[in-house]
C-alpha cells in the first residue's frame, strides 16, 4: 500500500455470496463447516451479527454490510491505510455487484472517493 500509493481500495462483494450463506447456516442451523471455509465463516460472522442488529435479513443486504465492515477493519488493522485515508491520499469503497448483469452498488465509503452518492 505504501509503496504503490494506491488512491483507492475497493472491497468487492457479490449477490448470493456463498460465504455469507455458509455463515448464516452456521449461525442459524449450527452447521459450522470444516477446514478453510470455517475460517471464512469465523471472519464473516461479526458482520452478519451486526447487520442483523440493524434489521438486515437477506443474503444480499448482509453482504452489503460485510463489505462496509471489511473497509472499517482495514482502517483498524493497518496504520498505513488509516494514515493515508486520514491525509486524503486514499479512500476505501465498499461495493457489491450483481452477477446476472454486472451492475455495481456503492454500499459505503471511508474517506473521499471523489464522487457523490445518488
């Protein structure tokens, strides 16, 4: 990040996300997968639990919440990213897209992405 001087980080999610579905199954049905998928479920679960507290319910709504949360975690976990966002040299965009038509939706941003939302 520091070497590349990237002005934008995009956290990208998609509709019908299998990771979100697996996390919902783990939380709702106790079906916790083994192996690497379990590791993914453990990382996605906090976003799903927060999203549910906000009244979100569908896989796609929760995926949108997860990309926003992932952007926030980047700020918390990387001093370099946080400093660059703070100085206006970088921003983070949480985006989801529909597999069927490729349309993209801005879910949230950290810092100035240079465009206004509709």
